[in-house]
C-alpha cells in the first residue's frame, strides 16, 4: 500500500461562518486547553496564528505535522508527514480529530454542512525515466512527446446518492465525489520533488438536505469508502506500471 504523506479531513458548511473572526480567541483558548487530554498531549499544537479581520485562525506543530485551520468557509484538519518516515495511524488520527471537533463545535457551532471530505497525498519515486514521461505512458493514450514535462491529470467521479442516473447538480444534489489527481511531484506546492510522482485521492460527500447531526457519524462510513478507494488507487497505479 502506498505511504501517505499527508492526510486531510475537511468540512465545508453551506454558508460562511462570519463569527470566526470574533470568536477566534475563544476558539484558540479552548483548543489549547484540550492539549491536557492524553489523546493529544501538550505539544500537539505549539504555534498559533490568527487574523480576526480576515476570519482565519490556525494552530500547528510543524515538527509533528499537525495543522488545524479554521476560516469563514472551511474547517480543515491536516497531518503532514512528508518530512519524516512516520506511518500515519489514521484510526488514531480520527480519534484526535474527534476531540478537536468537539472543542471547536462547542465554541463555534458548525451548522448546515454541505460537504465533508477525506483526502490523502502519496508521493513515490520514479526509478526509470522522468515522472512526466512515466505518467504519460501509464495514463494517457497518444504519441508521447520526446521530453514531456510538468504533466498533471485530475478527474472527478460523481456518484448520485438519490437514485438519479444523470449527472449530479454540484450546487444542490446529494452525491459522492471521488477525485483523483496525478502529477509530476516537481509541481507540488508544499513538497516539490523531482523524479517523483504524486497520486492523490480525495473522497467527498455532499449533503442534501444539509447536515446538522453528529459529524463523526458521517466521517466513519466515509472513511470506510475512502479505504476502498485507496485500495483501488493502489491497484490502478500498479496495473498502469507507475510503481
């Protein structure tokens, strides 16, 4: 199975959360207090950044790869382990995020959730040729350029949840969206790496009607679907000769 370099859980409500700016101080205090719980630990977050006028606050520990960003549009939990060889225990991570969500939602109730998503980034080395030529030969049909470069391919698989057979309306329908993103890792914003390929997976659930229940009642089944898609991605990469 591909090693996960970055794992992300994102929550997006239907409407902007304009109270983030005014409540940012209270949010930060509440979350920092939660570090006393053994699930997190005192060093879970060591840095704080906020901009009340822009409605953004972020807590992080870059050494451990922990990042929690809250803005008017999204709540995003990230574990970034690109810089070390640690294995991401996703089950443990979801337990940590469950506690953080409880703290956050108790201070700034997040209502009318339109979308939740679980994403993972995988980066692996190319042992022969270049990353772009490997991607071109494995994923595309046609005459390959002599020296392809900066290749990227992204597509979405939108799956209706309401019995409809047509294309879901991204603005209002309930559906599952599975996003695949393949690219030459030289293009990566945070972790550029020549002679490497990124194969990223994002599994999202869109709600209609909007969701106001216990978030982790929905995260658990979405994670099961993510695991299934992760296995399929791993098989696809091997079948296409990318690894």
